[in-house]
C-alpha cells in the first residue's frame, strides 16, 4: 500500500512525464474533442428491433397491450383512437372534454404530439396531448398507451413528462390530459 508521500511522488512523476511529452494546446484539444464526442452520443440512432420483437411476442401471447386496436365510439375508454399515446387521465372523465380542461384547472403551455389512426375514416391525425393542471390528480380513466412513443431525447414526443412545469401558483399539479386534433398526418 502506498503512503501519502509515496502517492504524491508517484503522481508528480507521472504528471511531469505527461507534461514533457504533451503541449497544453494538445491537451485542451483532446479534452474538447472528448466533450464534443460525448455531446453527440444522444443524437445517434437507436436500434429498436428488440422493442418490435417484444411487441410481436406480446401480441402472439395474447397480451391485450401487444397490439393497438383503436375504436371510435367510447371517448372515455383507453382504446379510443385519439388516446393512442396518452399517459395519464382522460379529461372527458373529469368534467372536461377531449378539447377543453375541466373547470378550476389551467391548460399547460407545452404539449407532446403523436400520430393516431382513426379506424372510422381510415386516416391518421396529429394529436396534441396537453395536460390540464391544478387541483388534485383526477384518478379517473387512467391510461398508459405507448403507440408512437419515442425516446427521451425527443421530449416533444414523450408522454412520460408532466407538462405542468412553469405554470402559475398551484397549477403545477397534474390533473388530466386533453387530446385535440392538430391536423391530418401525412
């Protein structure tokens, strides 16, 4: 085991050896390259074949979440077509509607989007999920759908984030989520 002075001597010799063979500019250049390289890592593509194979396995095993089968008649059900990527409580069950917050809550300024398929007209639409904030959590019609969900480095498509941040007063508390149509997906 090295003592404190032996460790200091060893570290000093190593530092002097590195300093004699490396310039400051070269060292700073290498550190800068490493930092820039580390910043690019989240932008690299992600292989999702494992996720697809797990979904196919769940579908064949009879798991109801294995395959998304939307319907167009009960807006308070989790399998309603507009709720393909909802993570939270449906506002229609809490005194609001698909496009408006319940009384006493405030609409969050941010949202996440997904492309959902309407089985009635066989079209896909962009849905802008927006949280209604304030009061207590609704607790009614809770859904966790992940159709079209993307990873965390694309937060505008992430349904795992509570979007009530930055709201006024006590409105930072999540209540429920609305799902208005933005337009047709191309």
